[in-house]
C-alpha cells in the first residue's frame, strides 16, 4: 500500500476513534499490523496518538504525524522481534529499576502525581501496569541496538559542521537559559500532621467496620482523586506495581472482602480492601488520607533556608559548601548544587520572575517548588543568563552536535530496519 493511502486510512480511523476514552483492547479491536509474532491493535495506535496529544497539549494531529507515530511503533516491533530471535533477555529487576526511574522522571516533568494521572487519563496503578510492559519492550529494543552498535553512533567534527551548514536555518533557536545552582529542602511531615491524618483514617476505618459502605466513604474522603471516583478501585495488579508497604499488606489479605488496618506509606495512610483474586493478581480498593499541610512547618523550612543564605552572605561558608552540607537534592548536592544551564520552559513561572530580578552572583530568597501536595523550598544562586538566540557553532557546539548525532542515528537505524525487514515478517493490515 502506498504511503499516501496509508495516511488517509489512518486519518479515517481516527475520525471515528480518536475521542474514545478507553485504551483497553475491545471486542472486535482491529489488528492493524503483524510484526514477527506480535501485533499492533487499532487501540494501541489510538492510545499512542492520544498520549502524544495530551503530552504536547494539542487537540488535533496532522495525518503525517499520525503516520509517523504508527511507523515508529512498527519499527520498534521489528527491532524487538530481532531481539527475540537473538535470545536477548530483559530481567524483571531491570524492568523494576527502569520503572522507578521513569516514574521519577514523570514526576519531575509534570510536577505531581495528579498531573501524571490527568495526562495519562487513568489511575497511577494502571499507568504502572502499562508502563511495565512498554518498558520491557523498550529495554529489549535498546539491548538489541547496543548489540548492533556496541560503540554507539558517533559523529566527527566534520559531520557536525556539515550538518550545521546544511540545516542551520531549520534548527530551533535556543530559549532563554539560566545557569544556576540551588539548595533544596523538602518539606517534611511533622508528627502533628501525621496525628491528624491518622485520627481521620481511624474514624473512617471504624465506620467501615460498623457497616458503612467502603466505596461511598472512598468517594467522600479518599485523597486519591482518580480512584475515589470509582469507589477507591485500583483494578488488578501483580506484585511490583504498588509501593512496598502497600503491597506487603495487600498480598497478606486472603479472601475478597478482607480489610486491612491503617497502612502508612510515603503518600499517607491507607485503608485497603481486597475485592478479588485472579491467579497472581489482586484487585483492590483503597482509601487514602494524606497528611495535612500546617503552615508552621512551612515557616520552619523557610526560616532554615534564610539562615543558610545569611551564613553564605556573611562569608561563613560558600554556596557550594552549603549545598553539599544541607541540600536534599541528591543528584546535585555533591556538585555544589550546580544545575547547569536550564531552559526557561523547564522552570516555574515564579522562579523565572524571581531570577529576572537578580544579577549574576545573587542568591534568591526561599522559593516554593512543586504542587500543593508535594513540594519543598529552595534558594537559587544565579550564575549567568543566556538570552534566546539562533544556534552557532561558536556558542552552541555541544547542542548542535547532539542534533547531528540524533540525525545520523535515525538515518543509520532506518537503514538497519530496512535490512531487518528481509528476515522479519511484517504485514500492514489495510
């Protein structure tokens, strides 16, 4: 089938299906491609397109982008099929590690679990289930690529300069950037906050034991907004989906209807109900009571950062020494809090507003970072400001090199995939 016809067909599919809210395989779900022993369903493509739209905050996609998403899905399946042929293995431990990293990255990107849930359109538990299989396949693909290209795909200085000469007018300009260091202090939960949440959870547990409907109490009181809409239902899950403390209790419950006591995790206090068992999977519901935020705790954190700033300004210690001693951001504290050059779009608006008031060398007052449920405070040292500009080899060589590497990588991998198609069965079902 010609590419143009394929694009038109995909556009027709999405006129019908793109606004559906269900990403699960439905009865009669169309198989749109077979790659090796695997398939791509119409709902798989629909999910990837809707996710792309949500992540990029757009309401409509061109047929060309829809086709590109489909093409990428097929190419990944081809590489995975080759990995399976070559007996490449991904262990559950590797998937767990990658899942943990991915969830932390999503939290950093979107700012809160609630925002992640909104972007994906499903509960956090369901997101983990889908991500686990997706990551397993991506790890297979990456291992296969490393086997094929053990030294990676590099570019020479000449290739960078040739790439820039040909594409410089198409390269996106650099946004405003701020070279900064920071000292971050997470807002810790106080004993008073824990006590208030525990007392509320105890009252709810007593109500359940006295016959009040679990689902109704979840809808009225649970702080897990997404699951609360469904009476606290978290769906089916195997081990490894939930945090350790939650999971340990869930898998000790024997019979559907069994109820836990009050379970503490990093998110707050949970009441867990086992609703069904299916092989090694458990279906559960929960009610989450998060810790309240008392202003007195915020003031303590803010005042502590102000004291650190005073010590720096008085010469008692340098900013870098203070970051190593006090900052709770593990990835930067051993580098003196250095974050490097950060594009404006990666910073909160209140941070940009504050930095624009300062000159290089200045230190801000404490700034709140995060959403209403998960946040902390930081002071930032402004090192330099770099205004938006068109990329040049003199000032932006490393960035241009990354673009050139990506361009070459896509070209080389495309050629490799064309070779793989000679030995991997591919059938586009249109």
